[in-house]
C-alpha cells in the first residue's frame, strides 16, 4: 500500500478508536514513549515515513509495520492492526540511524 493512502486511512480514525495491547503499554513505559503521543502520530500521520504490510492471522484485518520519523536518529516504530479500530501491538523507540533498517 502506498504511504499516502495509509496516511489517509489513519487520519480517519479518532483517538477513542486506538487501543494498545498490554505488551505495547509495557514497551511504551520501558522505552519512555507517551501513549497520547502514539495516538497523535496515528490520527495526524505527518511523521509516517515508511510502512510495510505484514501477514495478519485474522480475516478482514490488516497488519502494518510503521515508522514515524522525528529526526535522522530518532523514530518510533509501531506494529499495528487495522479493522474497525486500530490496535497497537508493540511500540519501539529507535535512537540511532534507523533509516538503514528500511533501506
């Protein structure tokens, strides 16, 4: 899926439609990532620079590996699923030259 299309899809969701797994909440806490900031990144996805679709185990669900860029050396990576809501499966904060990972 093209990145601009995914940005449009994300922009249609509201904060109330974004949920976190317990794993994602724990990883956000460990890595110092604010959950409200994650929600803001989803509903206003101007920082989204890369996304790849992954295999989803559930029918009618889309799964993505998404990178939200803050700078050359800082980004957030979210694994999430889309259906009627958005479920954030995990949150990773990358503090190094992350662009090589998506090269």
